[in-house]
C-alpha cells in the first residue's frame, strides 16, 4: 500500500470513511480490554505453582529459624544466588522485601535525609537536585523523581542507550545533577540493551557532583524472548575498573520471575555502599521476609534454575509479542504513519505514531474499549515533546483479546493520522 501522505485529498477522504466505519463497528462491540500495565498473565504466574512444595523446615542452610527476627541483609544462600546472577560478590548484595521499586524509593529517601555516604550532604538540604532521565523511559521512575522534587532532564535514548555525548556534557559541569535513573536491559519501553561502550562511559565519566549515582533498574536481566540473549556489561565491575566503585546502585527483583506481588527485591552495590545502606536500613527494619527468601531459594535453586524457569515465561510471552508485531506490519506497514520496536526481551513494544497524534490515538482506543498506557507517560512530567510515543504491553491479555486490541489500536492510528493529514491539507489550501 502507498504511504498515506502520498494520497490525494479525495483518496484520503475515501479512506477515512472506510476507517471511520470500522472504528464505529468496534465501538458497538462494547469491548473492555486493559493493556495499561506490563503485568504477567495467569499462565505465567501459574509457572510458580510448585513454589510452596518445600516449605518445611523453615530453617536456612546456616541454621537460622526464618520465622524469627534478624538477618538484616538477607539469608546467606539467597545473597549468594543473586550475587551469582548479577555477577557480583555476596557481600555486595542486600535482599529486601517484594518490590525493587520500593527499594529505589527508599534509596532516594535515604539520599535526601542522610546523603549517599558518610559525611555526604543530604540531598534534601540542597537548593536543587537534578536527575538525567533517558526517554522514552519508565513512568514510575519519573513519578518518584517528581515526588521528591527532583528536576528531571530528558535525555534522548538511542539503540545503544542514552545519548552519551549529551550525558557527559551535562554531568561534567553541573554539580546539582546527582544521578541518572534507567532500565539498561530491554529498556522500558523501547526494549533496547545498553552497549558495552555506553556502560563503560557511564562508569568512567567525570561528574561535577562527587556524590553522583547511577540508579540501574535491571528489572529484565533474564527476561529474554529469543535465543539471541544480548549481554549487558556488569556496571559495578565497570565502575570499579574506572575507579568509581561507589557510583553504581543496582536493583532487580523476581516480580516477573515468580510472583509480581510477592517476589524478592535485590540491591547490589560496592561494599562501602552496602555497609552504609545497612546502617541506615537497621533503623527501618530488623530484617526482611526470610520465609519468602527461603522459598525462593528452594524453588529457583541456582542461576541455571532461574534461566530454565525464564524459558517457560518466554514460551508464553513470545507468541504475544509476535502477534502484535504481525498485526502492526499487516495493518500499518508501509503506510508511513507509525514505527515500532522489535524487542528481543522485556515486557514492552515502543510505538511511535505521527507527531501530535499519540494522545488522540490513546483517547480513540479508550472510547473503543481498549485502555492503553497514557500518552506522555514514557517522558518526565508526562509530557512527550512530540506527542508520538505509546507503550504497548502485550503480556497480560489472552491471545484472542490481544489480537482484537491491536486491531482496534491500528484502526485508531489510521483514524488519527488521516484526521491530521486532512487537516494539514485543508490548511495548506486555505487562501488568506
């Protein structure tokens, strides 16, 4: 099919009539499909149904009664398991409660109340704190930054990570830029993986702020969809290599491995950072849920056990991603009104429509019974400067619902694009 922008005004009007009829047909179906978040589906959650089979005895390998208080930084065997997964030392790991997002929030809170190290100025005492936010990015990162009054600086994201020339320029001269927050592997929502060069430059770059920190939300470190399995360089190792060992704050969890609401969260950093964080953490808690930690260890067993389990997730997820990509290609390919990523892992597809059309597409989809992530959510302050990016989350709906939802979304993209192009043609032919 020809690119829509090449059509005459008459052809555009005729095509719009056909698209409008299809759209009204969807509205009459009274659909109720929610794709607003990247949640695991029931079949994925069922993969962990054997989780509670080995609940007794509730005694760790070191003989700790997991029903009682204590063990601030996590059970030894659990720290060792996730240290092996992250390729760090067990002494560089803290095991938390169920949410890595909560860990990120708490880490910000401690930085604001007590600073990031002994003797460091608490960020809350500074006139201004800024953070670099590679975008499109994760809306909940932006929400946390906004909650703490952090000024967010949008940094464009490329195929290999954030625009590092811009990042290096910004951090080298502005002491109020205290960090960068990002999802480095199968980035939310673009699905890109930071290159080795990007990781090295983040670790090595000169920063005006001595207390600069990289909030490395490695949520999708084992969430591959194909056999390609791209490798993300170890940030902590890179920071040590370039003599900035305390720069890295690494977060992950089993939320999309076992149970989304009842996994274990993991924090990894230098031993200096772990010692300091443990001191502050000891005021907040006597210890996290050791029963949950123990059950995770017994269920997952090893790094190989985790990878084998994630292959089962991939077998459920990949057909959904393939379906979305097939429908986009069939319905939108060659029209020149949309582009989309083809991720090798993670939970999202990043869809770009014509400039100025994303909010309209999301609104049209909602009116037709399909709820998407709000337009603009993938940028700081909810403001996409080009109003074009939409995050697609294929994981939760069953295949038949997903197929219908993507057909609706494709129709909404055509409808919004045709309205925009017709309006532009009308404006171009108006004589003043």
